């Protein structure tokens, strides 16, 4: 067993290398402690997802377990930062937990998928982002019901921006992306990734100002929905609506890029 002070002097990269060589549980513990802040940050961000059926302490415990699993499964040679890899797995674990609790009723889930499909169809048909009113009209539902559905189905979008940035992979495909990331076509993949990120940046700039602000505060500043509501002086449901609308637009824009 290595001296604790010696372990603390090591960089995360050095710790991962030592852990791969020795499998020492104390080294693993040091890695987990170093990255444990990620768990709390994500637990705060996603509080709205689980607050109805459990508390933050339970979620943090679940996140730590997922973090430990991520340490074992992570391969530093695949050119993916551990923070990104672990964050995606932790977010996924929390969302999966919420889904197991049937957090979103089946009829709401069905409507959420219909909104996504209709939004994409209108985007291709009109050559621009459809308005909320146009989507609601196409679905033959009231605007009130449309906005309510956006709020209630926000769970489906929590992983979306991470997935887009990591290669426009659908939820559940990120493991495959990470697995394939070390292929012989890596240089071309990197070039495509840079192009994709530029397209995403341009897409964000084309969002409405309040949607841009929500995206920036949530993903860049890492504020949760309640904090964003206070900053913007609007309600939490409205923040949720703006978040969902922004991600639908980003997804539609990228879909048009991939099918062009």
C-alpha cells in the first residue's frame, strides 16, 4: 500500500496509471475522492428530476457508486476526459433511477415524443425553427398543454446536450462512441468533431436570447433550474420550457446537417 501523502501528491493521470498497474483499492479511493465534486454538482443540477421520490443524499450515494464503476471502466488512452466520461455516466444513472420510478407518466412520455417528431418535421418543411404555436397547432393541442408537456418531459432532454457535444449520439449510444473512439479513423473523427462543435456553436447563437441564456447558465455556469429562474427573474417551469425548446432546436439543426 502506498503512503497517503505520496498518493495525494500524484496527478489524476498518474493515479490512473498506478491503479491500472496495481489495482490498489487505496489508489482507487484517492481517484474517487478527487472527482467526488462532480457527483454533488450533478446532483444539484438534476434535483428537479428526483426530488419527488428521494433526497440528495441518496442520489449522491448512487453517484459515488457510479463514479467508482467509472474509474474501473475508464480507459485513458481513448482520448476522452474522465470528467466527461464520469459525468455522462452519473447523469445517466440519475435519469435511469427516475425512469424506474415512473417519474413521467406514459401519456406524457408519448406526447413528448410526438412533440419531438413534429418539431423535426416542421423544421425540414419550413426550413427554419417552427414556433411553439406552429408545433401546438400541428399536434392539434392547446398552447397551454404544449408548454405543460415541455416542462413534464424535460427529463428526456437532460442528457441531450452532452450527447450532442460528444458526437451527436442518441442517449444510450455514448458507450459505443467511447468504445469506437480509438479506431484507425481517429484523425478524421477529430476533424468531424471540430466541425460538429462549430455547427453546434452557430446553432446556439441562432437561438432566441432567453434560450441562449438558459443553455449558457445550465451547461456552462452549471446552475440548476431554480438558480436560473432567480437569475432570469422567471418561474422554474418557464426555465424548463426554454431548456426543452432550445435542445429541440439544436437537435433539429444537427439532424439537418447529418441528413444533408
